[in-house]
């Protein structure tokens, strides 16, 4: 499976750099993309490329360059990372956008917002449809825009953690497409040398103790009663 990922705006300081509030959209989106790239590289059967544009002349130019790069790669799915903004600080939560009629992206969008809500406490604003957004119209593959909280909302910004957002998105992708993490390349050799050795499976990596504990409880509820947290 080929997946294209990108931050949706120019870097900070350039035209079309995205929203600025308690956080800067362009900076945060790039942090999320970097973490997402690393997580997706460890998923079995996934080929991932980062097509983020860092030198656009403006937002329209950024969007055209993004579409060209994505279409040249010809992925199965393109993922556009953004953070939201509103005139009022009351607006909060995570949402996704996809082209009308694309049921695959509605399923993926629902899984992503649900996972971000459950794991990190964001309000789930759900999946939205839009037939006019450039990146949704001009990519030849299925494409989804993920709005990872509001830079204009203090509580959303306090929840922000690029690593945990990327991990939640990765887990949602794995769930929707039935994917699994790669095993270490030397697994067979180690099993032959140490047939009775304990086999360990990592299900997550979190900076937040509370989020790690929540994942542990979820795993135990699923039947893995010997699961534990380690550093």
C-alpha cells in the first residue's frame, strides 16, 4: 500500500504558512508529518513518502505542487495534515474532510477522529465532505484532510503532542486497512537460537503517563492481561 503524507502549508515565515494562534499550524503539521512518516515506515506492506512543500510562492502554488507530487507518486491514499482555526476560541476538536461519495475516506476519517478523541481527549467533530477543496479535487487517489485540533483554542493546544497524534492516526490506518507492524528482520534467527525466550510486542509509545495507562487498560480489556508499561 502506497501512502502519501504532507503538511498542508508553507513553512512559517513564507506566504501561505497557515494559521497562527496558541500554536503555529505550519510548525505543528510538520512535526506530526515527521512522526507519522516514522510510524508508517514500520507498518507491514506500506510504502510512504513525504511530499510536503517547503518553498511555495503562496498557498495556491503550494497546493499545485502538492497535487503534482502526489499524482506522480500515484499512492492509494494521500493524507493532508492541518490544524484548524476559528474566530472564536469556543471552536475545538478534530475533524476530517474528504471528497463527496468517497466512502473509503469516510471510514478512515471516522476511525481517525474517533481514535484521536479516545486517546487524547479531543472533541470528535466527525467527518465532513467538500467537493471544492483543491487537494481533494486534484489528486488522482483517495485523499483525506485531517484537522488536528484548533490553534485558536487553548485546551486543544494543551492536548497537542505530535508523536501521540501521529500514533493515533497510524493505528486508525492500520485498523481500517487490516495492517500490522513489521516484525524485526532477525526474528526467525532469534527464535531458533532462543526457542523458549519471552516474545514481547509493543503496542504504543507515549510521552504522557496518562495516555500510556489508558492504552494499557484498553489492551488488558482486550484480553492481554499480562500487558505492562515499560520505559
